[in-house]
């Protein structure tokens, strides 16, 4: 029996060695040797608008992540081109700026990204100067115009990747987010002297988008989910140093720590009421530890509302679950300055996302929170 068992083991070893020595040409897919592509993920975008009243301090602003088989090291440069649209009229496209591959750096821990990132900011004033050479450009920006930026990845082997040679799997989706096209809308924004100073902050709603009605209902509803992550407090709004004219930030007590939260004031589309502004929350790290290897991220909620005050569904009447009717994204009145007592804005955010904004709930259930800031 021992002889038979040893003979079997020897035969298996010889088979493995034989496979290892075969010519790679015999494999139908030699993964180690095949040429791979690349894509440029827009990891985090600060603003969706251009401030017509302050072109020097608004524009394309975000963090880009180069993804390829070499951890982003195959990137030679990232080119950004720009064109302009007013109604149906579309201008020609002209070069705007180039970011060297060497400017993409590894991100510090804690993070699980294996790729290199670069913070890119191109002001609307720079775009206006570049567009002066474009065919069909009217010569200035107006409210409602679109400024369309297009990215081109150039690899060290000379290959190029942009919106014309990618797939919906890459361009769409929260994780990939690599459309290579970034469209900003020109708006008459709130002046840079508005929505500044001291405000009282209250957490006015919290719930989990992952919960069913049965999970919300008592007594199954976990009281810990309805925790007050942001206690009532006074905060001071300011423009971040070096930030966009539409950005605001404040220090807030969150999960027992003092952290900085940033948001962007964005005017409503022309088809909406002129007073319906949006408070946009870009993906950001709260810097609060989730585990020894992760930190909690905030990100912009998806569409919808926080429910209604009345049943159905009964989940929203649970006393442990504050509710309201304000849109998840947060809102403000664009006709107000925020400097008059009683004026307020709301901020919607998804709590406990990962570093790509996916709402996976690494620490707790993913929670959707609404904050109200009142002058």
C-alpha cells in the first residue's frame, strides 16, 4: 500500500513539473504576457458647476487615479482638452493642460488603493483663455453654458486611452467612474460673502438605505442605528484655504471627535425653481477610524428623500428613527445669503462609505444622515 501511495504522489509531481515546463505558446490566454489597457478614475470631484461671478476660483477640481497593470506607473501624461456648449452650438476642442505621469503619487495609508493619484485643478479662467482659440466659441461664458473637459491618458508605450476607446463598464459605475468626459455647468452662484459665520447644527434625520420595512419596525429595529452621530452644536462656516468660491467647510463634533466637513453650494438647473439650490458633498475622508486599517468616509447620497412623517410605510414613524421630507442631497435657498437669523441649509450625506464611495457599511450599517444648519 505504501508503494502504491508513493507511486501516485511521484506521478502527480511529475505531472506538475511537466506542465510547468511547457511552452507558454500552448496556453490560450497567457495572462502574464498579454498587453493590458488603462483607465483614469475620477476618484473625487469637488464641484459640478462653474461660478460665473468668480472664474478664477472655480472650475474643474478633483482627484484622479490612474489605473493600469503596473499600479499607475505606465502613465506618461494625462492631457485635458476643453470645448464649450451653448444650447445646440458646440465649439471646437482645444488643449487645456497636461499633467505629467510623475505628478501622480501613491496615496498614504490607510487606503487600499494600489494606484497613483493626482489632485487636478484647472480654473474656469484658464478654460476661458484656452477657448479663445476654439472655432465657434462666442467669446465669453453665460449662465447655463456647459464647459466640457475631456481627458486623454498617454502611456509610456505611446498608447492613448480616452472616451472613444472605452466601454460602459468602465465609464459608468461608482467604483470605476472613468468617463474621460467631465461636464460643468456655468451658474450665477451665491456670492463668496454668503453662508459664512456661525450656525447651529442639528442632526434632523438618520436612516439606512439598506434596511427593509421589517428591519425598521420595532422591536427588531436596532436602537444603535438611530445614534446621534452629530450632536447639537454651534459651527462656523468658512471658505477652505485655497478652495473654490462655492466651497464651505466647518469643524464638527462627529462620533466623539472634532473633524472637518466640506461641501459645495450649487445653483439649481435652469428648469428648476430659482431658489432650489443643491448642497453637494464630495467624497471625503472623515479621518475617524473604522478599524485599525480603515477610516470612515462620507459621500453624496443617491437620489430620493428621507421619507415622510406619516405612514405608510410605518418604518418612518418609528420613534427611534427621526425622519423628514428634505431631499437626500441637501438644499439651500439661492435667493438668501445665509446671513439673516433663521435662514438655514440642509446637508445630506451617506456615512460609513469606503474610499471609493461605495456604501458597504464597514463599521456599522450604512447610514443616511441629514444635518440642518441654522443662522
